[in-house]
């Protein structure tokens, strides 16, 4: 077989091999991100929160829904140190919002925080990330939604946060 003909067979095989390695690399990165999201979900303590072994609930579709109009959150969290996330809403009656949903993007579970209370239109949600060396230096997207007393989940708002060691 001449070299030109051999190249016609070898080049496509090499290209397919490289493409498959690229896909495997992407899948591994997504898998690792999911594992880290689960670890943060396990290590994230939210004041008044309970870990729920189910995906975060969907946003309500009828009536007035409590919408987060602003989030003031730290760019990083130091493990074992408490931090606050301030959320603002323009919901007509913020006193009817008494819970929040907290989700680490990529996790298949979420945290349901009871006892959220507003001072006017602003609520403070206190959190702490407990020690896990695998989380140090990683950046995560956290999603928050407000939950009204008539069981309506508001639209999710998100922020990015890097986790640093103590």
C-alpha cells in the first residue's frame, strides 16, 4: 500500500481518537464538578437549613412569586468562618417570605432554610462552609430562591463564590 493511501486511513483514525479523548476529558471535568458540588452541599451549613435529598424545586408559575432583586454575597468564603448573604426583594409583602432554597449548581440536592425574616425588603441568610480540603481554591455558583408562606417558590438568583481554606 502506498503512503498516500495509508495516510487516508491513518489521519481519520487519529482525528477520531483525539475527538474521543477530548469528549472523555470534558465528561471527566463535568463529573468532577458534580462531585465537588455535592461535597460543598454536604459541607454548607445554612442557618435554619435542612439538607433535602432531591433536586431544588421549580419556580412557581401562578400568582405573585417572591423575586430576589439583589444579592450581596462575599466573593469568597473561608472554611469554618460564618458569612452572610443579603437578599433584597420587591415582593409586595416580604413578611410572608419565611424560607429560602439554597442550591449549589451541579448538585442533585438542595438546602431548605427555615426562619428567613426580612427587615423591610432585606433578609440576611447566614452560612458557613465546614472543613473539606478538596473544596479549597474551588469556585462554585450558588443559587437562591425565596419561599413564601403560601408555598410559592420564587425565581432563582445566583452568585459565584470561591472557597478558601482556614
